[in-house]
């Protein structure tokens, strides 16, 4: 690999050998030498692209998390009251251990929290051992939110999925996979050429043929995640400009190969990406 020695040392000191080596591995040949023409600059571009991609994915997941958490809390509290998370009726067929673990997590979170609204509630309502759900939701992790969604039953899941034109089963799968991807991003793990360990469901062609078209959206690479996030954000935050910012990221790094991300060459013209308005 062609590299200025001092610059290579600086890059390795900045991010570590093991992390950077994941980005030069695709350039390695069977004899462990680098392919002709490989430069440190090429490897570093892939690293910086992946870092910026993670930041964009995290931004989108945060927006999705806040919107779905709000819808979930509103739905449960309207049906079961402000302490819906304590009411077993809100969770049909729930495993009692799952319910107890969720409540333990929420109570631990409230105990550790220094948020002003938590301190206020404890001070004013010191005889209540639990926060109301609307307050507890603000200190939930994505994993807590997913657990709440998972145990809430098919009626609630279907209701939350309806605005997006997908089934509760599909939305469940998406949230499970987004939780996994969020954890990858939080640990600064490589995204761009990763094969997903948890694969999201793709809506069937009868429900939404746009996922198929000339180029099928596969479910084993990051393109599936980007498409799901774009799909959800067009409903949740159409003003965010997330799609155009993602286009801009790819424009700044034109040498990044698309195939390892599961992206067709004409991905911007895919029905789900070129569409301005959703049904």
C-alpha cells in the first residue's frame, strides 16, 4: 500500500490498527499483499465515508425512535391510562418475566436519571414508585422501546404500522433490525460493506410492489436499512432532507463501491427513492 510513513503512523494512532485494517482488508490479495494501486488515501476515504454514513444512520434512527415511541405511548395511555406499562391488560399473552424485566429496567433508569422532570415527579409524588408512561418513555433506551412494542400485542402493533402502509409483523422486524444497527453505530462498527446478522422483512409485492420493481431491495446489506429509514422518514419527517443529504454523501465519495452495500448502480432511480410524495 502506497503511503507516506508519517501520515500512516498518524492515522494508526488516531483510529488504531485493528479498526483501520478492516477498511484495507478488501484490497488484500490471496498472498496477503495489497492490490496494485492501493493507497492510504483510498483506504482512509472508505473509513471517513463509513463514519459519516454511521452518523447519518444514527440521525435517522433517532427520528424514527422518537416518533414511534410517541405513537406507542399515546396509543397505550389512551387505552389503559397514564400507567399503562403497569397494567397487564396492555400486554396480552405477555410472559410475566418479560414484563417484570421491562419494569425493572424502567425503574433503574428512573433511579439513575438526573433529568429535571424525573426529579420533579419524585419530589411532588413521592408516594408513587413508578413514573407515568409518558415520563418513563423519555428515559427509555431503544431496546426498552422495542420491548414495549414487542409485548404490546398485535392490535397495538397493527395500529402503529398502519400509517406506514406495512403490517405489524413487518414493522416489528424493522424495529428489531434498527435496534441491532443502532448498536453497531453506537460502537463505531463498520457499516458500509457489512452483511446484516439480523435481516429485516421486506413488504410482500401484493402489499407494496415498489420494493421490487426492476431492482429488488435485498434484506442482507445496508441498502435495506437505508431504504427502510428513508421510507419511514418520508412519513415521519418529510422536511428533514435526509434523502438529499444521503445523496450528497455519496456524491462526495464517488469511488465508494456500491455492490458491497447491496445497492444497484441506479439506486437513486428506484421507485422508493425517486418518489417525491407517498400515498
